[in-house]
C-alpha cells in the first residue's frame, strides 16, 4: 500500500472531527481525492481522518493537523506521521440504500452509527443520511435498531437500582424550566432520577444553562453516579459524557440543515434515556402556536410513537401533551429562570410553572410507585408546599458544588435593562415563542447568564397604552440595543381590542 511520511504542522482550529490537510502534490502522489479518508499512523497510535488538499495551508511534505488530530496523537511540530489511503466506509452503501427509500437491516444501521460516532463520515455523507431520514423516514424496527446502536457506541450509567426515572421535553417553549422543579420533587419522594440535559440550541436557555447558574453541571459518569446515589437526583449537562455520542454528531447536521426528522427525534430521546439506565420515562410534548408541535392531533400521534417505541425497547414510557402556546412562567434566560425556579420551590412561583411541574412530577411519582394512580399531582403539590422539594433541591445544589443557601435575589442578572411599554390599549391575545427566543438570544443569552426577558402580562390580560409590557436584561449595552431593535422590528406580544374587524355593507345598485 502506498504511504507517505509527512511532517506535522499543527493548525490552531477546532473542526469537531478528525480532519487533516495535505499539499496537492502529496495528495496526487497518494491518489487521494477531496474528502477521501486517510489512515494516520505513529508508533503509538492509529486513526482514520478525513483529508482535504491545499496549496496554501501546508507545503509539500507537511501534514496540516487540526486540533482534534493534534491532541489525540499528542503531536508536536515536525513529528513524522505515516499517511496512507483508508478504505471507503461500508456504511455509505447503506446510506445510499436509505436515500432510495429501502429499509435497512440492524447491521446496516449499526455500521452507519459506528461510523458517525467515530466521526468517519464527511459532511456531505452526514447530510445525505439526515436528509434521507427526513424524506424517506424509518420503520419502527429501524428506529429500534437506531436507538440500540446509538446506546451501544457510547458509555452507559449503571446505578444498580430500580426503578430509574427520567423526563424529557421535546422543547420549543421559552422559559421551560420545569425540570428544576420536577427533579427535586421526584427525588424528595425517594425515587432515583438522573437528569442529563442539553444546553440551548435555538432557545434562550436550556436546562443545563439554568442549573449552571446555581451549581456545576459538568461531571464524569462516576461523579454523576456518586451524586445520584447520595441525593437521589442530579441536573447535569449531557455533553460532558459520551452518552449516545452519535446522536450529538447527527444533531449538528440537523441544526445546519434546519431539519428534525421524526424518526431521529424518537431515537435520540430514547437513546439518551437508555444510556442513563432509565427504565421509566416521561416525555413532555408542548403543543400550541409557536411550539415545535402546533396541533393536538400531531402531539397525540408523536406521543403514541414514543409509547410504542418504549414498549419495543422494554421501557415503560408515558407521554404528556402540555400547553406550549406561550412561555412557561414569566422569565426567560438562565439567571432569570433560575430565580423563578427557586421562587417556585420556596412557595411563590407563577401558576403556569407550578401547574406544569406538579402535573409532570405527579405522573412520574405514579410511574415510580411513590403515589397511587390518580393522586400523583396531589402528592407532588404536597411535596412542593411542604418544602420537601425545596430541601431536596438544596441537597442537589450542594452535591453539585453550589451554595445550598442561595436565595433568588442573590442571583445576579444583567444590569443593562429596558422596559418596553404597550403600544396601545387592549388585551394580550398572543405571545410569539420564536420572537421571544430571538430577543433573548440577541440580548446575549444563554452565554450571558444574566441576559434575558421578563414578560409582565400574559395572554388574556388587559393592558393600557404605555403600561409596562416587557423587561429586557443584558450584560452589555450593545447586546441590549440589539435586543431592543429586534423587539421593535418583530413585536413578541400581540395586543388587540375587543373589536377585531369592521365589515361594511354597501347597498346594491339596480
């Protein structure tokens, strides 16, 4: 087999995958074409990387290595690396088969997932797979296989207890900090709930972003196990551990394309839950204008799919369709949501958050056998009102390295703020979820923990012209300015009077 020995030239850039660059003359000598894979070998290790050719970034005889390759090899400038062509992954044939609308076997799906987890597919190949999922879909048996293989290619949390509960919201609603109420409530009843969550992708704050205001969320699997065994629950960032890693790669491609294939959504959620050892799962599906799922019939259909998939994976799964037509609570943004969550646990939160959190927690208490059927919400409300859920949250915060005595007012929020008045008198008739998220992100969230937005009046409430409608918070004046411009260009709240439209009749002539 033809190979070259090239001198390493580290390139200070992260690509999210194993990528190298060759000089065009070296690429031609190897018989390499753009996007082909190469095998990199040193006396200590070997890895397959995707290679591209260039005339500018490296000279002939050099191998440009991006951060991922440089670190995995422990390379220094000038180190020799043996470079040879690597065979084309067999999974590409399976991807082509799915593009043609054919059903894949479990082995074919396994080959695709293995190559995805190993970052062995190019952007073009990943795109082809995700688009094929989106257009052609998958059968239930394919989704089961996809889920199982995503779990097998990553790490798994073994808590050695039963039952293990988990909850997941498909998202799409601003201010959805329900997990900070549900997890301590469920754990306060003596159940085990290792909740791993994502950071925000398009919203103003993910569960991990909000919890990070109160405590550390980045832990190894052993640390997660220790914390859960100690206090019964955790609110951790899933990105710090290799739970179904292929899913993380697929999500990057979905985000780039702006698609979310239903088959992948089902497999993604179930794989993450299986990876933490959960055997009883609750899926929250917010439905309403501006949510990911807008219509009840679609929400019910998705709920049935989750329940059916859980059955085939030997997991007890239930689904709850919740109202998603406007934000949950009044606060959107990491610090503001952390404040509102603590206020709720301390007995003074907004009704919408209390209702959603206790409803979901109630279902989980029944799932875990900690409450009689039909009495779950009542039990959850008692745990909340008695202060037991708050005490459990204090234990979780302390176990995760935070201050258990923190009060809502102790949490700093952006000191650059502006109040937006109502442009007219009337009633709040609609709040646009996507516009709320866009404004909060423009203000600097979720990276800027103190950035966010407070809605002062929600749907159905009467307001007079000039009265406060929204408060926007930022940590920098420029970010505040961006958020204000966005709020003026695309008002996130619709105000209407009781007269919606005037119809005029004209006399008929002749």
